[in-house]
C-alpha cells in the first residue's frame, strides 16, 4: 500500500532526474570516490580499484538491511514507518557505536545500484513515508545513481539523509536539491573528545558546524506538515553523554546562536555503553536523570523552541 503523499509535494530528486542532472551528480560523486574524498577523512584510497577506505568500504555496495523502521522521530515514522536502508561501514568509527557490528565490522550483504533502487521502490510499496538512508556518506554515489533509477520508476517519497554529522560541504553541495530532509548528529563540541572516542576525528566539530549551516541553507528548518509527517527540513540529533563528553551545553549554544531558534533538535537520552565503551571510564555508564534534565533546561534557556524531549 503506497503512502498518501500530498499532491503538492514533489521530491527535489524527481525534478533533477527529469532534467538529467541527478545522474550527472551521481557520476561526479563516483569520480570523487576514485581517489576517495567523500568524507572529511579524505583518505585518497582508490576505491573503484578495490582499495578500502578508512571506512573499510570499497566501491562494492554493502547493505545491512532495509525495512520499515518505527524507532525514528515521530514525524518520520507516521503510521507506515520510516523506510530505512542501513548501509554497512562508517568513517567515524565511534568506540561506543550501538550498531558496531554493521558500522565497524561491516556486517551486511553485497548489493548493486539497481538492487538499491528496487529496495527504495519496495519501501514505497510497503507504505513507508520516506526513504531514510542511514550512514550514507561513503555510499553517496551509489545512493544518487539508485535514486535516478528509482525516480524513473515512480519513486516519490522524501529522501532522509541520516548522517553522523561530519560531512564535506562541497559534497553536500552536490546533494543540494536531492535531499529533502537532513538528519545529522552533532556528537561532540570538543575536538579532543572526537579525537579520543571517534578514531582521531579532531576535525569533527569544525566540519559538522559547517555542514549544519549548509544543510540549513538547502532545506531550512523542519516542521511537520498538517498531516503530521515531515517532508523537508533540517532535524538535528544530539546524544547526551556521561560526564559532558559530548559538550551538550556548548552544542546547544552554538545551535541557538548560529541557526534559527526553531531549528528541530532531538535531545537524545538513550546513550548506552556499547562496543568498546567499557574501556573508557568517562563513558562506561548510562547518563543520569540530572544530566538529561540539565540538557533540557539549558535548551529552553537558550531559546530553542522546536525540541524533541525523550520521555515527555
């Protein structure tokens, strides 16, 4: 059963498909992968010749799963679920990753661009409200080329770009008009924390700030449509971590001072010490009620008006 998408909504990628621009963007991204500079690591590996980047991906597409997901933000889930496609591998490689079997060990099955396009169409047929590409950065060429195929076969769902947050602005500019909803994390404010817990990703805060500004320029703030579903906009996630490792107050202040006050911010409370987190004392426990309450209070004091608060 196809979802009931308003007739007034046309995904940006449909227009770009009709003009031939979408396929061209995919080919440009593929060329960037030849000496890979798709993510801020800029590892320069020859992925199209079978070399693996720091993310551990070659040009062979690997997918963990695709299904209707009901654990995302409510405006993305609706009644039919968010049509998530979980990609294997990740360039950030956090020591506390909850999906480490997929992102770090690379569990999944080999797929092709055409098969990816068919997954997108299958999710639409199942009644999902969007196509939600999870950890997409290192497979951006494959995703854009698959969208071009799927758009030609009737795909009309909004595209959600569900990313860890650190992106290259020039790559995001190639996605301008393709992505309808950006769903990035803002994991750390302190480069030292990013270095320690995400494999020396010192540039994470700097790159993520620049990426968020570019995402907001492209799609603006996110507010549900009258039907309760999200069709366009920037939705930021911030995971509150123990002992202020994530720099929650500083993240909130930056958002309040650099983006509109009605920027969608999901303050997430579900941190769990997974993967290698128990080896690091500061992050080897759950957060406390007091830590999460302090985050909420600071966001309210900062004037943010479009907050998702977990647990009410």
